[in-house]
């Protein structure tokens, strides 16, 4: 069995049967943030808590990343193996918008307002062979 780890701890529940994005909520004013923050960007309070943001949302806007990102992009891709991918903002329940990679990479497959679901995807391998996992969103037949 391949060892796996999240690209960064605290972005999503892992391992989990139905992974959820994790963010923070300010206990003083209710402001939500992703990724989680120790301090509130709205009221500057420091009483925040980690909360599950969910695994479903609505595509708010999107584009296609058609060129390989500049350093420090740490993937296994090379200019020869790079494949364009979608990037979008997903509006989560409660209104927080999360920037995410999209599994779809063809404009005809994407539409503002469509339901999206969270997916945990292999992103690269560490030198020791550990599979590094990242989150992405994909089209969903279920309502967000």
C-alpha cells in the first residue's frame, strides 16, 4: 500500500470516508476563512475555531490554466507532461468562496452556477515515494 499524506495539514479531513474542507470561524464575529487562520481578518480577534466547510459547493467563476505555473510550483509535472487544468472559485454553503483546482479542463464542461463536489487527488510523490494529496473540485449531479 502506498503511503499518503495531505499537501498541507489542516486543509481537509484525511483520511476520511467523505473528506471535508477545513477552515476557521471567528467566535466573536462569525467570519469564516479558508485556509484556517489564527486571527480574524474581519474583527482582528484571536478566538477562532476549526470548522468543517463541507464537500459541496457552487462554481462561482473559473478559468483554464493553460501554462505551467512558475516556481515554486512543486508538482511532478514537467513542461513536456503538463496538462491544462481548470481553476475556479467554489462558493461553499454559508457564502465563503474557496479557490481550487478543478478536475475538468475543457470550457464546455464548466458553467458558472453548477454544483461541484470535493475530490482528494494525487498531486505528486515525495522523494521517499509518499503520495502527496491535494483537494480539487469536480462537477456534481447533486445540488450544492
